[in-house]
């Protein structure tokens, strides 16, 4: 009975007040044993329009028209059209995914970044699974809005079959980076998999721009890595898809979100990695004091004013309260970044990221901390990430039509403090800001 999973859509609910970025809209596909119901229910979901909060939109218009210039009108149109939003499918290397890869390719998905013939043909074997006992539908997977072609209904979760010894042999045989994500040029949705205790999910659905901070972190096998603001766990999962660190500490002080994080990890990582992946409950603002200089890499995916979800605040009062809270966020974000720089060893790197377009929470925070922390040295991400991935993402600033990408030395100061992915029609990824700082 484990061989088949049946899906039906679940109506999207308003996202609760939360500063932390989510990888996908709230909602998940649930089991359904009646064939043909997927497309019918998806069509009903498409017809229902989400109501935006006018107070938040007015604030965005005032701020972003000044900060983004001619990029804002098109970004605004994307944010106001959730049916146009694209999502990626990140494969789980600890689970057999050959069948999923074939289905994705048959549906018109392509690899991000492009895979070579050798790496594209690499098949990952099954691995150990989790002992999670949480309810279905709680991880950050989305409800589909558009499915032009329903995938087969035989997605297989993978059982617990791999020991620690076989896992070690498995990971050593992997290429340097085993992160594999597939994207579609149109807003086509791929159904989520329900959690089953003792079985691993094969893939994770996410905004593909959220992988960029993980790529910028450049995790290597054997690194000691800290994910300072880890819940709900999407970037921690991506880190473990990229390499096999000696230690990944996933920190989350809020009990409810920490439980959510733990369940996500259990659903994607085998038990044999329990000694490498731990969950911490410290206040991120003071983490650097207790474990100063211990980590090789630190990710600060900071709590922020999530533009996508805040625009759809359930009431005007909630939207106005969020805008008041927004003014206080940069102080918290700067303290988290300082803490991360204290926690990383000399020569190690910190990546700071948010899922907001706001310059006050992005460039201004980085600039403030650089001025306060003389050992911090900004690193260029434009040539490393923005230029090679400009085919898939729109980065600010963007060149005029027919012009080449600007040289980093010619970019405005704010843009050299980090790179910003701006949602645009046909490239609806983001918002996502990221900056990398090395401790000298």
C-alpha cells in the first residue's frame, strides 16, 4: 500500500504572522483515492483569487519604486499574481530518484544549474529514513495552481535500508556538489509527497532563488556548518544535498518552529546522519558568544519582512502591524550577522540572506555590520553567481537591453554589498538577497 500516493489539493490558507522566510506557500497536497480528482480540484484552486493587503501594497509602492526604479512595476505585477509564481523541485540524494528525474524531464523541467551528461545520468541509491511522527502536510510544500499534465500516481517513498557503513561509501562516491534542482519555464506545479514514518521523501519543493545562499556558502565535505536561523529547514536540507559536512548545527530558538525544523530534517535525512546534524535552541543573537570561532561556514537566513506573504496579510490590521514590526527588523538582523561573524573561525565565511526586496534589511544591514566589525571582509558574488545564472534569475541592477552585465567595480556601492534577485515575468524567482562576508 506504500507504493502509491494519491493527491488532492488543499485550499491555501493565509500565512500566519512570521518574520522567517518560507520556501513555498503554505499548504500541501493530501491523499485522495479517487482518480481524476487532481485536475478538477486544481482548476477550482486556480479560479480563487487571493486578496492582497492595500496598506502593505501602498507601502511597497512608495519604497520599492524608489529603490528598484523600472524593475518595480514588473516585480509588482508578479507579486500580485501568485498563479504566475514558479517553484523548483530539489531532489533528495539520500533517496532513489531516477523515476522522479524521468518524470520531471518528460514534463519539460530542466536542471538548475545545467547538469553535464555524466552528472545528469548519476543515480542516487536509497538510504536510511526518518522516525518522524508528525502529521501530514506540515512541511513547506505548496499546493499546485497549474498542472497541465498530471504526473503518474506511483511516486515511491524510500525505506530505511542503508547502514552507516554503506552511507559512508555512498557519500564518498558522489561528485563534489550533488545538489540537484529542476525548474520549469512556466508556473507548472509538481505535487508534494506526504510524510510516512520510516520513509524518506524524494524531493522538496521550493523557490529556486532560495538555493543561491547555499551555493554562495560553498560547503565542502568535512566542514563545520551553522545554520543560525534554520526553521523551517529548507536551506539545511539544501546544505546536506550539496556536501557531507562533519557537523551541521541547525539553530532555532522558537519551540514551535524548532519542532517544524526537526520534522523536516527527519523527513529528508537518514538516521545515520544523526551524529552529523543537530538541532540547537539558542538565541541566535548571542550564539557567537557561546561558540566563538568554532564553525567554518555560517548561514544567516535572517528573519525578515517576507514580501510574498506579507502582501497577502489576512486583515488590514495585520498588515499595518507587520509594517510597524518591519522598522525594527534591521536591528535584529544586524545583531544576528554580528553573532555569526563571531561564531565563524578566522578565514571562514558567513552568508547573510533574506527574502525581501527592502534595502533597509539587506544592503544597509551588511554595511552597518561591516563598519562595526573590522575583521569582516566583503566578497564579490556578482561574477560568481549573478553573471553565470543571469539566464535564470533577474538580478538588480540589471543591464539595459543589448548591454552586457556591468563589471563589479562599476556597480553602485549598494549592489556591491550583495546581490538581489527581483521577481520578473517568466522569471518569478525571489525576492532573495544574499551577501558573503569572510572573517579575516
